[in-house]
């Protein structure tokens, strides 16, 4: 990542204080993502239809959040104490969600959590997403979630706008996958343009988006226009 992207920078966003995610945030990040994606059309089917779904998802997201905080790109908006209002998980150009050193541990975890059939299905879905990612260097927004108690107040789009301002300053394009069509218009108002669609075995179709740096100046007005989680 560009050395100008300082670790754990604290920024004053129009909605509050935003900072880089830290290791101490991982448990709360996983809580938010578990609640945000448990019924998601893309991620929901990955977790077993049993009473263990919540705990399985929590372990899964803890692992990936732990991987994400090795970079300063992921952002959170703190609430009281250790609570967070929203989280955005980003990867810098050229990086993957799981480090080379952690690939074996990740595979073992997924197999243990999901079982052979579901683990294989998740691997195939991950391959489709990887194949769709552009070859051009970019920052990758892998996840954006808002705590249930803070939804409907624009926290998610506010966090996204902060990240885009930073990447614009570094002239870095960004890329994301939208698993919820309701959010598509919000992304487009921030300068994202449709890139490709990913068809999954479950039948879900995911729209991917690409944004050139400075494509649209992220503003609170854009957020108010489209509404935000």
C-alpha cells in the first residue's frame, strides 16, 4: 500500500470520527458482519441451516477481519466503549483476503465450520468472484456493514465516502461487489459504474462495480439523495 496511507489515521468525518480498524476491533467487527450478512442472498447460504448458524458465521468473520487488519485500509466508526457503529473492510492493491501464510489455517477452519460439501461450494463461489476482479490495480471493498442499532442513519455510506476521499487523494481506483440490489443506486451516486455480473450456483447474481479516482466527489448531499444504511 502507498506509504502515504498512514496506519490508524483518525479522521473527522461529517458523521463522526472514523479511524482504521485495529486488532482490538475484530470481535465487534465480526458481530456486525454476522448480523448484516446472515440472511444475505450471497453469504447466507454459505452457513449451515441449523442452530449453529450465528456462531459459525461469527468465527468465519473473525478470521477474515483478523486478516483484514494487517492493513490500515479497513475503516470503522466507533461508538461507546468497544462498540462500533459501522465497518468497511478494504484490501489495498495487489492483496488478497487471506495471507499466504494463513491459507492452510483458513482452509482448515472453513472445512471444520461448514463441512466438505459447503466448504467446496464456498471455494467455487470464491473462485468466481476472484475471476471477475479486474487485473488493473485497485483497492477492494470486500464488506460494508452497519450495527443493527445504527442502521438507517447513513453510517455505512458515510464510512464509504471517507474511504473514497482517501483513495481519490492517492489516485487509486476502487472495486466492490453488491450483494444487495437496494444498494446499487447508492454506489452509483458515489461514482461507481457497473463492471460485470457474477452468477453463483445458488442462482444469485451479484453486480460488481468499478470506480475511477475522482469519478464523483463523495459528499453528504449524495448520501441524502439516495438514502443510506
